C-alpha cells in the first residue's frame, strides 16, 4: 500500500499547478524514490524475485539516493538552500559508484541472476 500511496502522491504533485519552490522540486523525486525503494524491498521480502528475477536488486542502489535527497529537501524547506548548485552533485557520488558496481548484475539474464542469488543465499 505504501508503494501505491507514493505513486498517487507523485501523480498529484505532477498535476498540481503552482509555482514550485526548490523544496517542491526535490520532494517529487524523494517520494518517487521512496516508492521504488519500498517496492524493491517488497520484492525481496515477499520473494517475488523467484518468479520475476529481473526485479531483484531494484531498491538497493536507490537506498543511497534517499539520504542526500532528504538532506537537500530539508535544507531547501528550511531556507538554507535557495538553488541547486553543481557542487551538490557530490552527495550523489556513492549512488553512482554503487550503481556502476551493480549494473553488470542487474543486466544479467534471469537464469544467471537466479544462480548468483542462490549461491549467495546458500553461503
């Protein structure tokens, strides 16, 4: 239900027509990422990856996007951040590193991905 609520909230934010502040612009991807992360965790907890192996690992790297987005959103909401600057991209370096490291695994065919998962889980 959290995933559905997150998707609905993102939809309402996109439909809403008003001047958007920096905090509003940061809140939209933050809520969207929370939904993606929650879905990724549901895939792992409910073991949906056994039927849909391509979904395994979906939420992992996105977890590293949540803290910097939350920080930037709080800074913008409290008035400490007026504009997003290029320097703020440094907050996203851990995500980029993790994404680059896990992309080969995410792109594996389903049968190979299931073999790798079973190797790790049986260890």
